[in-house]
């Protein structure tokens, strides 16, 4: 499906292109910021770690409801 559901199919948005994150989304973001895909994924992780410290409630165990 994507990079976010756990199916391990990084190129398949499973029919939900506005919801699921694919490799192609990351590649597009990387190119737009003159970064590699690897550097972009590392930055996403680093940013999430930083944000988790600032906003721990947003990372609660209960998944948020999709809007």
C-alpha cells in the first residue's frame, strides 16, 4: 500500500492517494527540496522525534480518527 500501513508495498497507495504515503510521494518531496530519498526519510524521522518531545499528546497510543 504505502510506507505507513505496514503492508510493505511502498509503491501502492491502495486506492487512497490523498491518505497513504508512497515512495513516489517521498521521492517528489526529496526532489523538491534537493535532497535524496534516504536523507528525506531520515529527516522525517528526526522531525518526528523532535515533535514528539514538543507535542507528546499527539503521539498517544490511540490512533487519531481520519478526517
